[in-house]
C-alpha cells in the first residue's frame, strides 16, 4: 500500500510534465536539450535565491504573516524572472519557433522546481505507513505550478522576444507577468493571514493557474496576428 501510494503521488507530481512533452510538438522538434538547459538555469537561480533568503531574512518567531518578510520575498522572487529572461534570450537554442521555445523553457523550469521542492518530501513521507492527503495535494499543486510557469514563460517571450506586439496589450502583459511572479506571496498570505487550509489554497492555485493560462493564451494569440 505504501509503495502504491508513493507511485500514485509521484505520477501525479511528475507525470504531467512527461505527458505534456510527449503529447505536444515539443517531442517532435526534440526540444529536450532546451528544457535541460532551462532546468540548469533554474537550479542556478534557486541557489542565488537561497543565499539571498538566508542573508536578508530573519528566522520568523512564529508562523504569522509578516508584511516586511513577504515584501522581501517578492523582490527576491524576481530572481526567477531574471532567470527566465536569461533562459529565453541568452541560451543557445535549436532552430525552433518562439512558440516551442517558451514551452520547452517553461517545462524544464517547472520540472526542476518539482524535483527540487517535492521529490525529497515525497520520497520520505509518501512511503509512510499512514495514508495522508498531503502528498496528493502536493501533486495537484505541482500541476498548478506547471501551468503558471508555462504562462509566465509565454508572457516573458512576449515581453522580451516579440517586438511588434500591439501597444494596447503591453500593460496587460506586464500586469499579468507581475501577478504570476507574486503568486507565492499571495498564497503565503492566504495560508498565514487568512488561515486557509491546504485544500482551499491548492484549489485557489489550480483555479488561478487555469485563468492565467487562458489569459496568457489569448494574449499570445493576439500578438501572433499580423498588425
């Protein structure tokens, strides 16, 4: 039972990344190298963020919401945006379209995030003797993060790679990217200040990811049209 529960949670957490790669043109264009490079950039940005968090933030005395601490986390979180910028604009990619590039980068970024933050807790906890919903919610949260990361990568490609986009859409693109970049602090506020339970927070993340994916898709489609 414990192994079965672990495998279910592992498939729920990491399976959608593999399915997305296999079911989209990414596999046909052999973009695995781009995803691996993006994952390596993510690990580098995660290390920089870890150093900044350890240097600039104090260990909280309790689990309450601290506006100053969260504001600092927001600024430190923009290191992820800088990392995505580097992955999208500075890495050497194969001759793939902008559409496939942002998907490959976003997929590698999200997969690396899931491995770094969820593999060890899953391996240690999901094999326990007692069944818990915690790791199922963790898998659902990983899926929401995958969708949000792909949305942020799509918006990043519009901001940094697409030159002839409609001017009226530029503020919306930047506003959506800012909202996605600050989502971790929003969920932290819901958990600590409003005391939302895990199912409610994960439901919010899943709903928000789908809404932002739809908006990002509409913006990306609008910018692809001839002006």
